[in-house]
C-alpha cells in the first residue's frame, strides 16, 4: 500500500508468537499494557466491578500506552451489566463546527495529509472523558474521585516503557517534537530503551483536576480552556462551544445470531456492520463444512471481506441509514453474497462490486469480565500512533488526529488505503466513519466473550477470522491469536500477509487461486479478549504489542 503519509509501519514484534499472554480466573482482563492490566486487577480485587476497572484502565492507558490510550481521542464502549441488555456508548470524535472541507485541501484540490492526520488542524472533539465518567457513574461500585487520584499518582510515578513503545517513540520522535508539550514529555536526546521510566506530572495534574471537578472540567472548565487556547494559538479549529456541546450517543448495539449465540457490536458510523456482514455471509453450510485453516477457508474469508468493504462504500458514515443497510444483515442478503463467491477462484473486487450492483494508526482495545458477569468491550483511538502528535500545553495529554478518517474526495484513499465514499464525506459537526468494532458474544443472556483489536481496516477482518474460527469451527482462542494473519480490504485488490508469515504453502495455494499476494510489511492487529470457560473466564492478550492478560482468582 503506498500513499503520501509518512508515518512508519512497525514491522517487528518485541515478543515472539509463542508468548501470547493467558490468564484464567473468576474475572479477567486483557489490555495492551502490563501496567494497565495490573491496575485493572487491583481495582477488581479492591471491590470494584468491571465498570470501575474499565474506568481506571481507560485513563491509565494514557500513561502506559500513550500512542493509543487517551483522554484526547474517542471510540466505542460496548458493555453489558450482568445478564442485562447490552448497550453502546458512541463517543467517537466529532469534527469541529468551524472547519470546512476546503481547510484540508491543497491549492491543487488534493487532500493534505499533513492537515488531516497531523498537528492541531487534524484534531476532532474528544469523547473519552465523557464516556467513562458516564459509565462509572451509572454502573460502578467505587468513587470516581478515588479511582482517578490513584491513576494520577501513577502518572506522577511514571510508566515503565516497553520495547514496543520505545521503538514507536524513537521512530516518531521527530513528529512529536513539533508540539512543545509532546516534545517535553516524549522526546529525549538519547533513544528510549525498554525499562526507561516516563513520568508525566502535567497529566497527573489533569487527572487530579478531573478527580476533583468531574468531567465538566474537560468540556467546560479548566482543561477545556487549556485545550482551546493551545489549539487556537497553533491554527487548530476546535472551539470552546465544540467541547461544551459534545455529547456521547447512547445507542443499541447491532447483532446477528451465529451458531446459537448472539454476536453484538457497534452500528455505523462504527465498523461493526462490516464485521457482521462478513460473519453472516460465511454462516453457510459450505463454509462451515470446509476444513479450518486451509486455502479454501481463507479464500472464503477473503471474498467475504472484499464484499464487506464494497458494501461499506454505500452506508458507512455518520448519516441516516438507507434501505441497503437495513437489508444488509438479513439471511437472504447473506445467501446472495455467498452465492457470488466462486468456490475455487478469486473474483476481482470490481467484478464482485458489479455482481453486488454497487457503483463503483492508532487504536487499542481492552476486554474485561468480572466475577459477577459484568462485561466491558472497549475500542478507542487517536487515529494514527500518538494521534495528531500534538499534546495540550501544560496538560500532559495528546490529541487525536481523526479528521483523516473522513472522506474528502470520492475514490481517494486515506492513510489506511480505504477509499473515500459519499456517506463519509467531511462535514462540520459530523463523526468520521470508523473501522472499530468492539465485540460481545452472549449465550442465553450471559457474556461468553468480549473481544476487539486496533488496526484500521484490519479490525473487521481480524475479528471475522477470530469469530468464524471460534464460533463455527470450534478453534481455541490461544492458537488463533498466535497465528500469522491475512487481510483483504477489496481495494487494492491484494491479499496481504504479515511479515515472516509462517505458512508459505498456504500463500502459494492462495496465489494459485488467483490472488495477488503481498507482504503488508507490518503486523496486523492486536487482539485483546476474555472468553468464558465454565465457571471461569480466560483472558487472552496478543503478543504483537506486548499486552498482558491477568485474572482475579477470587
Ligand atoms: O476508527 C478507525 O477506523 C481508525 N481511527 C482506526 C485506527 C487504528 O486502528 C490504528 N491502529 N492501529
């Protein structure tokens, strides 16, 4: 994939595939950071429930995994109070009302990625703080103030930098250095090494303000003033009214039934419909009957993925959903899509689009189930690693660069190579389309699985691989998380594999079926999940970004 963006792609894993992290107990957590998982377990052991643990985790990832953990980003929180109805908080970032489409175009009419994905111009209104206060106030057991003061202390003490984070910080240092606050916190004369301490006293002060004054400090009070003053002084569009008027949207999750279980995820403009599109297409006897892991298996997955990315062009955006979307997840529509798949050959994406009659980085997930059965599945993002790379002066936290998730020109790709489409065209006050798709699987009302990943367009394809294998083919999560990954997003019409793919025979067989097979030159996704196993739950954390699974034995 080539484009004009100059963010690097991390190709190395600091840990080996065999080091997938596992933990089993009465309650369990999986996050992208050892220190965040340790804090979450402490909260559970100190009388907190999954919602208290999620609150502390969301804020502490800002310290421990600053490339994606955030106060300055947004996402989707899918949760289920024990045995109850699953709910979604849509706290996606929102375009400032004072920005116009022209503000992101060059004189020749092309999109300027240095304005859409980098620096103050790329910043959308963040939703994270509002969503987690709402969750904790409604469903938590403990006091938000106490939880936040404990997180503030950790910001003061500092994060122990992992190898993965050190690599990312060292590579992106020159970009972080354009923001004076980010430079002070994240850029050093000597390269970061694993084990270095990274304290953040300004973030500690911000968290203390939140503990004492609540979320309104971020949207109308002291922190709001800091954000607006800094962005306005440096050419950003975000204004005091954008923050003051921001609201989370409480919506119903969307769902399909697969193998007697209910799979829940987030509606558009989130990425959940793409995932359910793939799952419902593949829930057919011919796919269930093919051997897990063989070329035919991956062929069906790739074809269903291509169709999900074709479908996305018609509906995915922050706008009213039309009849095409309403029909998308029906059995008839799934059977019609499945019938478009040639059983032994790759059909070019353009030809698939014609038969469907369609004209034609950074995020993190955490998963928690507590001993009572409360479940939280949260994906949130700053878009690319460290978001806009811009940190608020004196406040110690980075802001998202999510303007780039909009389409500006139809047919033109964004950072992730996703083609611009009408429903996602930029407009002031709109939320950009997202690939994020936190998942909850229930059986008879009980949370059986919470699962998710970062990775832009690789989010729905990775989760489809996980869910087809676990639900339709009975594969255990551990070998699945360890396995080398494949990804197809329709355009470019190429099947991507991870570097060092461990099954060259499979790649050769897929090439024989007509696929153009190519090394993506970066690791694909970073799965964090918790799975019910009888009376206990099993947490599984990917090796790709050095996450950690931990369990609460009691
Ligand atoms: O919402 C989205 O689709 C993007 N902001 C996701 C970015 C992402 O997953 C980067 N992670 N590697």
